[in-house]
C-alpha cells in the first residue's frame, strides 16, 4: 500500500508484518511470555472514557509544551528502542530526522545500531535529544559514555531500571538472530546468538544496579536523571526522594515482566502518591506502552503525564516507509490529538485536566 493509504498507527504495523525480515518482525513485535502485558498496554486505554466540555472557543489550538525544559510541538516523544538497522538500513538516523522535522524529542538507545555520535551528528543544532542508558557492569564504561553524552548536549538521561535480566520473548527466540550486533558489542561475538536478538545484546547490563547507585550517577553528570521502567507508587516516591528529575512509568512495552500492569493504569495512583508526599513539584512523569491514538495521549496528559513515548509505532513506520513514514505517523497522532482536544473543549495542553476523563472502570479488567 501507498503511504497515503495509512489512516492510523495500526496500519503501519500491518504493513510491517508483511515486509519486515522475519528476525526484525520477531524482535520488534514480541513481548514477554504470553504477551499479556503487551496487549494490556493499549487495551487499558479502552477503559477510560472522556467527559467532553462544549461551548469552549477551540478555534485556535496550541499543542506545544515543554519536556525537561525543551520546547516541543506536542506531548509526544520517540522512545529508545534497540537495533534500528534490523528494520531500515539507516536505522535510528531516520528517527532523528523525522523527530527534527516534527519538533519532537528522540531518545537515543544505548543499543542503537548506529553509533551514538552518528545519531547526535545527524541532529539539527538546536534539536533536543535524550539518552536511554543501560548501566554497564563495568562502571567506567558507563561513566565515559554518560560524560560524553553530556558533553554532546544530551538533555536528559533515562536510566532503564526494569531490565536487570532481559525478558523471555519467545517469538524472538524462535527466529535465530544472525546479523551483526551494535558496535558496543564488538569483542563479544562469542556469546550465544541462538537465543534471539534480545538476549544476544544484553549480557553487559548490570543486575546489581540499585538505589544506592543513584548518588554515583548524580556525581558523574549534571544531566537530569530519569528512571525508565517505574511500575509502582512506592518506587516513584523513592525515585523522587533519591533526587531524580522524573520517571517514565513503563513495562518496557510488555517485553520484560509479563503481568506487569500498564503504565496508564498506574499513572493516577502514582500521581496521587507523589502529591501526597509533596514530591510532585519539579518532577516530570512520562508514560510509554500502547500509545496508538491521539486520545491515548490526551488521557495520559489528563491524568498527569508531561508526555508519552512511542516505541513500536516508530519502528514500524521507519521500517516500512522510512523518513516519510515516521513523519506521517507523527502527523497522524498530531491530527488525532487536535481533533480530540477540539471535541473535548481543551484549546491548549494546560486545559487538559483530570476532570475530563472518567477512570471509574480503569481497574475493572
Ligand atoms: C524496546 N524498549 C527498550 N527500552 C529500553 O529501555 N532499552 C532498549 O534497548 C529497548 N529496546 C526496545 C526494542 C524494541 C524492539 C521495543 C519494541 C522496545 C522499550 C521501549 O523503550 C518502550 O518502553 C516500549 O517500546 C513502549 O511500548 P510501545 O510504544 O512499543 O507499545
């Protein structure tokens, strides 16, 4: 199909399934175990209903907002996902260019297929970028990487905390992974590739990482430190108490612990807990997982998220239609958010408030 036949985010996934190499489809589309959390991520949005307000002047809309101090065109970013070259020969660079054009932020993954510097070099001078960090068992490697990232102007450090061991993604394991891994993995070519792309690339991640390491992380960088993969109110409060600048509520796209709840379901209770402890000021809360519609973005913002991340949709759009595909994907979500805000009577992001969503059924599975 042609790009102008893509009417929503799901359309890209359908095309990707037919055109991606089997190992790319397996790696991108898989979730852990029975993929219950992966499916729940989007399904949970279906349990939130809207409370539209009418007779509001919605002639002029403004979707712009800020994320960690950077101006962006809408409360959406492209989250960090490994191995972009499985889906497109230029890998993450496609996402960098599309993010620039649409004025949104790209989070660069530690396990990008392109080198970190290539991705930063591709960015426009004023284009904000974030870094997703897997902490290496060799702390010197991580220290160098983090300090280099800060030197290159990265605006936020997102430490992934939900992956001390990589989830078991059976689809991925069934397709034996044979491509070259990311550059970071050079010298580790002897590890077993028969376990799928995920396991092949993950052996350096430090499972000993714990709350006490935050003091060390803070000592090596002045970038805002964000924890990606928070899944309870308790840990959200701990993150704030340990001096983090914010969190991403996430179950890693359902790829880690199956039966971890969806981020959108956790968001209200996490915001309540932070508020109750007086920790909600100057603390930014993001969510990712299952964002597929403009109304999903609206619901997340209404419940307190500063912004939302998309993972697979960007990979599928990149793999199928390259730069134009990712731009179209973002445009579709933007158009849907425009429509939703207009019909909801919310002319700006600040007008999107909690009383506009009905979450009475959110806990009813
Ligand atoms: C991921 N994700 C991820 N997260 C992370 O912290 N480091 C990583 O290297 C990766 N790699 C990765 C690869 C692929 C193929 C996917 C699909 C996901 C998780 C990602 O950042 C995010 O949490 C989810 O993708 C969000 O869910 P959706 O938008 O894919 O539903």
